[in-house]
């Protein structure tokens, strides 16, 4: 569930109506929520789209990881980690495996369609 007024907030809502606020330090809220292939973990990520982030925020991009396991309720979801970046914006994040992530990032302003080669790609293995 999403709610935007002056800032945006996103929630996971379980069948009982209980809500879990998904973290983001940015006014625009989260950019994405991705579940691991085994559905045992998920991440939310958010970014500020520009190199002037320090005028408004402490970081330019962030990832928050959670353990969902076989949770039937949002109360059973456990936070695992937080990662903050200052050098780049996250354009996309995907799970490659149950512990492997791939990041598509850029520095400076968002590249145009003709500047597709301006993106950088990283693979990260997590010890979950």
C-alpha cells in the first residue's frame, strides 16, 4: 500500500490489516521492493536522483534488508541490515539467487537512453 501527501510512505499490509512501514529517508518513498527467489528475504531500496543529494539528505541511495521466512503476519518480519551509498543512485536492483544481488547504478545525473553505457553494474553476495 502506498500513501503520498507531501511525502510518500509505503506499507506491507497483512490479512489482518496490520501494517509494516517500509523505510525510506526520501520524500518520494521507496523505489522498489524485491523478494528473494525463495521468498525468505526481501529488500526495499530508494535513491535520490541527483548528485546534489547532500543539500537534502545524508545519503544518495539506501537498501534495507528483511527476513520474511514463512511470515503470515507483518509482525513476524525481521529487519536484517541497512546499506547507505553516497557515490551513486540505484537504477535497479534484482536478486540473482537466494544470496546474490545485482545492482544497476549511475553517478551524476540519470543517463539518457543514448547514454546506456553510463550505467555501472555490481554483483553482491550476502551472508544471510
